[in-house]
């Protein structure tokens, strides 16, 4: 049960307790680079805000640096007196190898930690409900846009900080992540504890094939390519050729739910990488080789506002749309697949148009679907 705290109101369709975003000043200088000054944070900062910053620091590190750290640690231990730890883990890993593709291993207490509430309030992040989702069915939630670090998707669907369980009782969310990260020792267990599973077909199909319903697979449809479009003030969605999740919904009879996260592209700046530029060409080539995109992003630091990898304190509002009913069809034709794909795009556009005015988007701005 969600309690109302003093001085706050609870909308029946919005579950998030957080104060309005308090933006730090963003230092802008017209001086040459060598003359630029660093805009430091004030010395006197409320403890609440310090805790919020600390929570986001650990999240950014987990996203960017924890996996390689775990790999280094695994091999380092082999050459120390603690070598048995890595050996025993390797044995455990051998027997546990298929767990990520079988629904993972969510740990409730980790998802309920207070640290995620501090992370939520840093931006802040809220989850907005527009319709009920019957727990007797399974669902595929298409998350848009990817953004740089999918902050909204993680906070809303991998933690309990924004009230997903209260808004959609009876549903268990499974967020998809690149299979690459499940090959990292120790790190694979950490992300499984948060409810993440690999983004391959077999892993995504597992919760959707469960009878009785109550499972919601969350897919950042645009994936790594869409991260390269994540510039503030833009609403580009890589969707035109993304039909794999549509077919998966049809084969498994899972209802489709469009989700749009307003503010997702606002929390980081990104170096200009227009299509056709040498930087974009390089990023796309590396993405084809490694399977991950490498956007050159930046925002603020921990103790200053001028540069760094910490996101800006910009509000993120994730709006969950109305479900699109999908009948089970194990062998859909190309025509049926295209028709459902177009309907999904239409529903996503309608969701954006219906709610954009609530989140500061100009009435003349529309979604831009790209290849």
C-alpha cells in the first residue's frame, strides 16, 4: 500500500513521491576553452540531495564500469590467495549458465532498497498510468526512446521506487538487456537480481510463454542505434524496421503496450553526430562489430556543473499507454505483421500527442520515426 506523506498528493494514475525538479545552473561560456571556468556546486547542500547524488553515482558506475571491474576482479583473484573464490564461482557459473534465459533470478529486497528512491528523486522520475493491464494476460511493453542510459526504464521497471507493483498489481516486469552483459562474472548475478534478462528471442519468449499471464517484458525497441539519436529536444524513434517484437507478440499472444518516456533524452548532452558525419560513421561501424553503441555523452560532475558523466537533474515522466490486444498467431503472414506494426506506431504517436503538452513539448513537435 502506498502511503501519502505530508504536503504531497497522490494521483490515482501517477505513483511517484518526489519534489519538483530543482535544476542546477548549467554553465555556458563564450570564452575560448582555455579561459573557461568550472561552475562548482555550493558547499552547503542538503543531505537529501547529497544522498540523491550518491545514489546516481553508483547507478552510473554500475551501468558503465561495474561489468569490466567484475571481469578484472575475477581474473585478478586467480593469482592471489583468494583464487578459490574465482574457481568456485566458475563452477557455479557452469551449472547456472542458462538461468538468465529462464527468467533470471530477481531478488525483491534489492529492488526495494531505499537507494533507488534517492535515485528517483534526483531527476525526479515518475510512472504514469493511462489504462489498466489485466494480470491474466502477458504483455510486451515497448519503451521509447532509449535515451543514453535508459534511466526511466531502469527506475520504473527494475526497482520498486516508482510504484509499478501498485499501479499494475499482479504483473511482474522483465527488462531486456544485451546478452553481452550476462557473460560478465559477478555482474550477471547483479543484473539478474534486478529483474533483467538477455534480449535474445529465447530469453524474451520464456516469461511470455508462461500460462496464467502476469508477465510484462520491457523492450527498449530502438536499442543501441537509438542511443545515437538521444539529443536534448529531439524525439527520434528507431521503429520503421523494428518488427521482431511485433512477431514475438503475435506468436505468444502477448498484448502490446506502447510506453513513452518524456525527458529521457534531456538528461545528457551528446556530441553532434549527424548522419553522414565521420563520427556517426565510426560509431555505427563500432556498433556493428561490438553490438553496443558508443554515444559521446556528457552532462555534469559530482561537485561541479560544467562537465562530467553525471546526468542533469531533469524530470523523466514515463507514460504507459493503452494495451493493444493481440491474438495468438504462430505463423503470421507478412501482411498481418505489417498491419500490427503500423497499428503499434499509430498508438505510440497518439500516446505522444495526447500527453506531450503535459511535459513541455511544443504542440508543433511530433514523433519522428527513423530506420
